C-alpha cells in the first residue's frame, strides 16, 4: 500500500563542529551536517553561518530538485541543508509475519534515478535523507518483538542508504496502526534495538527523529538510552513551536516546524528569529513544492542567515 499524499497540518492541541563523530549543529558550510555525500565529491559550497535548514519533500507530487533551487542572495549558499525524501514505508508481510522496507512507485522512481534526482543536490552540498513512515499495516518501529527482528529491519534501511547513495534515515512513527494483521503493540525495547543497530550500521550517516508516536517516547531500555545516537530531532506539528522531548543539545533540535505555503510568512519569520535568539541549531520546513516560494523561504533565511533567498527554476 502506497503512502497517501501527506497533509501534516496540525495545531498545537494535537499534541557544527566535526570534532566529534556526530556533533552536528550550526552549519558553517552549506550542508555540512554528517558524512560526505556518496559518489563524486560535492562542489565547494558557499560558506553559510547559521542553523541547519531542513526540507521535507512529498515526492508523490513534487521533485527533490526543488531543494536545490534556493540560494542566499548574500554569499550564494544553499537555503536548505538537508532534503528529506517523503516517504518510504515500513510494511508488514502477513505470510512471513515480518516487517519490511517498502518504496511506493514515486519513491522508487527517485531512488532509481538518483543520478538526476539526488546527486545534483549532493553535488551542491545538500544532504539527502530517506524518511520511513508507517503504512496502516501494523508494522512500526516500536513493536519489534526481538533484537534480531529489529536488527534485520535496520539492515534493510542501511542497505538502502548504501545502495542508493543516501545520507541517512529519518524515523516517522505515524500510521503504523499497531495491532493490525495480528501485530504486537508497542514495547519498550523495540526502538532502542532498532536505533542501536542502525547507528552501528551507519556510524557516519544522519539519523533523525520526527518526534511523534510510540517510538519517540521509548528511547531508553535496559540501561541503554539512544537519544545521543540521533543527529537531529524536530517538532512534528506544523505551524507550532515545541521543543522535542529528547536528550539532545539545542544545536540538534528544531522546535520550529512550518509548512511552506500554509504557515504564514510572519510565523515563519517569527519562529526563525526565535530559533536564533534561543540558540537552537535546526529549522524544519515541510512540503516544499515546485512553485516559486521565494517569499516564504526568504522569511526564514533573513532571520537565520541575514539574507534573502533567490529562486532559480
């Protein structure tokens, strides 16, 4: 089952330095957030001081290349540092009784055409991360019943990152519908085993957390806390400000969450100003489409980087 077009518009009520291996935060060069992009070395990116900016892109409807169409008028740096492919799925094989990684036709198209849809972003210095989302089948990150099954799914994800030359994985624990197809309910060990295995498989890649769902509240088990294994965590409620409840430094958190084209430019700007004023190191945006969104993008780049954005079709 393909993931449906996403409308993640919610209200509040619905609720770096490379010295350390993964101490990520303020960007000093565009996209300087984790391991080097795979394939040919990226072109030198224009220097940029300020928080890491993230763009989720609904590939059922829009091109990943949109993330590379915005640069800063002052200095030419990329407006976006991380582009997230939204979204692959965690599906459930009822015959084998196991979770597996699934790509709908649009995600598969992006991955199969990495040379034209992913590499151009990486060559600009933009990291490309694959989001993985529940798919109404009972399989989720929080209900693996053994370390072995969690590790097997982690292997599928890390192999996809390696195969398609991606920069990491984003966890989004929504729409799993735990219990469907006779699947288990969430438990305390599952996500800890999964994240531990994935980080072991991908020591120098990005692992991010869309801070929602049963998995997000189960980060510790058996004396192991996986919070520090994440590079980033962000607020999942667009149009709101909410600090993710995870033990990461401010440099890796985005309390701001905005939807391009739906969150007002004044709110976009206000959240960006607050991000800087309060010392947070990440700024999250969702649903970057193919329209000229210079006004919305400039609303946050002025506050984060001191420059308007320029759109190049």
